[in-house]
């Protein structure tokens, strides 16, 4: 496998992985604590589940 060969990187599901059970609550807490208007950019490195979580939690309307 060459460094730029990503053919082996696949996602079997669009669901959140188990690590997000403890990562996203803290992330949501920090985002909810923002006191000024900010733009949020999620640089996806997975299956889009984190971006979906942000949209479901209305972060697409808070910019």
C-alpha cells in the first residue's frame, strides 16, 4: 500500500462510532458555552456523522 492509496479506508455505516459517546457531549458543552457569534467549520475525516450531529443540534443555524 502506498502512502496516498486510500482504497482500504471504507466506512460500513453512517452512524457515530463509540468514541463519540464521550467526545460529543463535551464538544456540545463547549460549543453551547460560546458567548459570541462564531462560524463553525467541521473538517470531516470520517463518514459525516459528526457533521450530521452538528446539523441535528442546530449548529448550521448559529453562524
